[in-house]
């Protein structure tokens, strides 16, 4: 019976997936591990990824191209911040592309990537690392079950 169920809003999905950049670099994949399970709409996947899965059934394999606006969005200028150079450690090994962890207003940590710097200041990019990137989303559906209603 569950083999006939297709993915919709109230289903629990178990799948293997990979996310690949345009240049073929694999960003994330669990094809070498057990399938992951989640309930559609629980926030585990971005809506642009979830919408690709609608209608698939157990055993289906598919590839999808995810445009930036359906994935991690476009980089936002507001997510770039200039910070005084002295707030970074004194060592002069600062490089473009380095990732630092910063405290956010809620006391959590957010990653920031050095975009550029000079003697006085450092421009930090707080956009998601995959913002602005087109991605390939490959899936193999393991199981589709009715979601448990709580």
C-alpha cells in the first residue's frame, strides 16, 4: 500500500540526496549513508526543494535544477558588514574567503566570510554560502508514508 503513496503535504519521506554546484562540486550528500526522513512542510527542506518532490513515489530517482531564488536566495547587500580591522586577531594572516564565527543578537553564532579587507576595515559577508548559486538536487526516494498526526 505505502508503495502507491506519492509525496504530498502530509507525508513522511525517507530519501537519499545530493546537492551539487554548477561546477560539479558536491556540497552535501547522503548517498553513502542511510536515507534521511522528514515530514513535508516541517522546515527540514527549503520550499524550493520540497516542491520538487511533490508527486514522487518510493523508488523514484530524479534530478532537479534549483535556481538561487528557489534555493538559498540571492546575496543581500544588507548582509555585508564592514568591521574595524582591529576586531580581528593581530596576526596578519587574514585572507579573503576565511570563515569566522560571530555572536548574533540572540547570543547564538553565525558564520561570516571575509569578502575584502584593507588596513582599516574588514568587509564580512553574512549571506548563506550558497546564496546566489544554482544547484542540482538529486534524490532517490526510499519510502513515502502517511505523516503521523499529533
